[in-house]
C-alpha cells in the first residue's frame, strides 16, 4: 500500500529577504522590518498577508500512515534551519514516494516550499518528476492539480472552485474532530517573536492530525474505507496520540468528542 503523508507548514516573514528587497538597514529590528512589509502590502493589496516567496518556513509537521503504523512529528529540531527542514521534507518524498495530502497545499504550502527550496538551492528530483525518470509519474505526479499523488483536500472538496473553499478548523469540528486549539496562523509571527517556537510546532502537529482525520472521512465517503476499516483507523490515531508525548496531544484528545 502506498504510504500517505499529510503535511502542513507554518511560516513567518523572511525578514532577511525583506531587508534586501526593501534595502532596509541591518540595524532595524525583525519586528520593524516585518511591520514595514505588512504596511506596504496593506497599502497595495488591502491585506497584510505577505506573498509566498517572502514567507519563511519555520515548521513542517507530518502525519505518516505506512504499513501498520501511524505517527505525527515535526521535521528537524527546534533550532533546525529553514533549509534543513525543507530538505528533510523532500528527502522523505524521495524515500517513500508517498501520496501527500494537504489542506490548501496547492494554494499555499507547496508554492511556498517551491520558492524557499529555490532560495536555498535544494534538490527534489522525485517530487518534480513528471515522467522523465518514472513513466508512471507522467499521468499521476505531485505537480498537477488534478492528480491524486498530491491530494489537496480543500481544493477537491470545493470542486476546484475558490468560492466553495472551507476552512480546515470548521470542517474538522463539523466532522466531530477537535479543530484548532488556542492558536491559528495569524498568531504564529507574534509567537515566534516571543520565542515560542515549540508552541508553533505543537500547533502545526495538531493541524496535520485534523487534516488526517478529515482525510479518513473523505476515504470513507469515496468507499475506500468500510465503516469498520474507518473505525479501526480512527482507533489507531487515538491510541497513537494517547501514547505520544506532549501536552498538546492531551488537549487534542480531550477536545475530541465522537
């Protein structure tokens, strides 16, 4: 069976890149650099949300279902560089050739990873294979929006219409899963400035857990899981998280009401 790898990223402003692009002095604090970028973006676009290429990846969390095992973790140590965690992500694709699953991965996570991989000179040959090395990838690869080797659940459920997109938090809760707990993407930058990187990593992990649970419901809807198989998968996730260290998992399980 092909392994399934659910992933999610958290980002902060690339303040070093923004200093270069805006020709800002090195004496300016990271917070001030970001505030200038937010102001510029708001003036021109009406939103403070920065473009993909100046988003710095500070965490990538994954949920891997392979064989009889399920696990959730965040790539690299707390002090790992952006280049290291991105390289680890693409190394995992090289190793497992999994089906990757995301929520809005086509619209945000993967474009960010593309740009940041280019910034750091990272190689990802398996990910970018369009059939040149493996003929099976010509008709089912990670890049095409309509192939299942990367399944963007939000995009597929919305029938590829942005007007029908739904937030993960609400869909997870509607399906009886915990949803977001105490943090969302808008709070990540301030948490980073406060030195709360572990809290960001924990939040990212709960996001991939929510995504994986919604993915299981999707597989059941498609008829790829029977009711019993679905319940077995749910039990596997519950039991695994109950044995995984971290107060965020205790909170997650406490908020999970079937």
